[in-house]
C-alpha cells in the first residue's frame, strides 16, 4: 500500500526543511527523504577529529539564516526547539605577507582605524559607504529577496526608480554588472583593502575579474560592519536540529538513509516517489527535489529541452576542507588581535586570487590556494574541551578533477593520493602566517572535493555553492530561464536548494519562496 502525503521532498538540506516547515504550518502533510545518514546537507556538524571537538562539515556562517525572512517568521518557534546563535563582533580579517592585517568589526572606530593605517583616503571612503548603506541596503536586499518573475521584477524596478531616480537606478545597475576588481580598484586605493573585501567574492565563485561580482565584497563588508556575523551555538547543525524538531512537532516525517530511485509521474504530472527499498510514496500536491540540476533528469527519466539545460548547468570549482583539533589557537604573526576573528582570509592580493581561480578552472592544483581560516571556538568555546580549539580550514579553489599541479610538485591526479600533499601545502601557507600552528595539531581530518560530493551529491566536484553564480546563471537564469521560481515543465514537480534563485548560502531563500508560492501565503 502506498504511503500518501501532500508534499514529499528529496533531500533534507535546510531549504527543504524550511519549505517543509512552512507547508506543515499551513496544514500540509509532509515527508522528507534524505539519502545521507543525517539531515542538513552541507550544514552538519560532528566530532570529525577527536571526541569533544565539534566541527562544521562545510557551512559555518549562519548570518544569512539569522537575518532571513524565514527566520523572522519562524525564529520564535525554532528557539523553542533549541535554536541558539553565537554572535560575532569580529567577523573577518585578512593577513598579508609583510606581517600586516586588516579586518572589519562591529566597532566602527576600530575598523576605520585599521583602514586608515593603510590609507586615509580609503578610511574616508569607508565612512561614506557606511553612511549610505542604510539607504542602499533596502534596494539591494530587496532585489536579492525578490521573486524572479517579470512582474515582480517590474514592480521592484518601479519602486527603485521612484526612490533613486533614473540616474541612481542606472548607477545601481552598473554596480551590479561590475567585477569585484573594477569596483574595488575604483573605490579604494590600498591593494590590501581591495584584497580584504575581494576575498568574499571567491566564496560565491566571483574571482576578481568576473562580471557581476562587485555586489558581494560590498555587501559582506557593509553587513560585517553593521551586523557582525552569526555562528550556531555548538555547531551550524543547530539550525537543522531545530528545523527537524519543529517539523516533527507539526506532524511531518523525516527519514534519513533513504535513497530515491525515481520520481513518479504520468500525463505530465508528478505523483510521487519510488524509494530504493521499493516503497512507493504518493504526493497529492507537490514533489520537491533538492538536488543538483543535472540529477533531476536522471530521476524523472525525461529528455526535454529543459532537461538538456539542466544537464548543462555549470558548477564552480571545488573546495577542500581540513578540520583541525588544536591545543591552542594559531599565533598569528600579524598580532594576537586576529585570534578574536571568526574568519581570517589568507588571500593577499586580487592578482593572487585571479591566478588561483584560473588554475583551478584549468584543473590544476593551485600553487597558492586561498585559505579561509575559521576560528569558531574563539566565539563558541563549547565546541572544544576547555582551553583547546577547533580550526575550520576551507581551501579555495580545488579542482574536482585534477589535470596537474600548477606548482609542479604533486604528481598524483587522483584525490585519494593528492589530498594529503595538497592539504599540507595549505597547512604550510598557514604556518607562514601563524608559525607554530602545525605543532599544535592534535588531530586532523582532510575532506577532498570528491568526498564532499560523495557525502552530498549536490556538491558536484566539491562545489559548495551548488552552481556558479555568474550572470548567465543567476537571477532570472538560475537554474534555467523561466524556471527561477523552482517550477519545472512537469506539473507539481519543483526544484529547490542552492541551484535555484536566490542561490547559495544558508538563507533558506529558495525553499521559503517556494513554500509561500505553493500555499499562497
């Protein structure tokens, strides 16, 4: 006998769970099926090195979730189910080879003083940007939260024109089309300030010379100054634990370790799922797939033009994770103040970032990869035994398929053999900026791009953002023109997740927007 629900989900990433909670709150009977042993996708945490050391597998920063419309609607309910944040007042900094650094804090005078050491002109520019941010933010966040339908965009454009005038609207459009390097070099004179902000573009596949990437260094800089950062108390998976508890409390069902073999459909309408164990699950109103676009045709068995476009969906270069259990925090050569920052970027120049990106795109192991050094225990000491620490090391970029080594040192072209020496290259870079760090390592866990994908098939080639955000694959075109709202040509079948507008990050955007569309509220 078939099990029957109003909506069934493939994958228990945070977008699925956010969508399922809203549907359940609207009276829908929902079920979520996840192939992995635990829910959460990239937002999971565990003792990956030693007992007592809690590491975030991939995603660490919960700022988007904490500030999302979904959180505004369901924050109180999630708090009842254990959601707790760890606020960060020193969100990010960058270190440089000459022993200097620059960072952004919620203490505006401290941030300004650091920038002024590098350039008085840039400090003045920073003041102006910060002063204008409250006026600019509603337009930019309004765009990033808008439904990607022509009518919604027309309304957004009308509101923007009324508020900013034609000239102001055109200036904003030009800014949205600029590359990070264009905006940063036109705005700041110090290469170090440019690099400090430019590092954020690399988080979303916007290398310095990729058009459309200027927005993200700007937003991260301004938001970091205005709001700081947010981590999850005890690990990023706290949002997943709270979401699953809330769904269960509303009668929803979540099953892990369940592989979906096929999406059932007939006469152009999705009707349910066939699980690998042979169970048939009926969906009366919606089948919602949180999968990488190219996986959907394999599940439906269809071969339409839409499916061909999904198969051509482009992924960003991969990342490698290295989790460290440490006896103490790194002793940064640039100064102990850096120990208080959640993120320390080792990305010393725009040129280095551009070179690293091109090498990874060509399938080469970069000679000087970018490091995002997460220090979560400086904010949340509950993640490690007293006096000890975890380090979250994200290595950008790392090709999913290795064609060679840009430095000519690693002969292996298989990640099973290349992971250890490439991780050591990253650790040696860290050691140059924080001498003695390797001596503090109690245990380490290397996660190459291939393992990120095998653990979560949505992270194709280790791409943690589930698809490039370049202009041709963003806004109205994410994942495919005409379907940026998660709809598909098959009635009642929908896509959600980072591959659907508004894209990557733990903001629950695509899941919540889809659930609101389905419920009409």
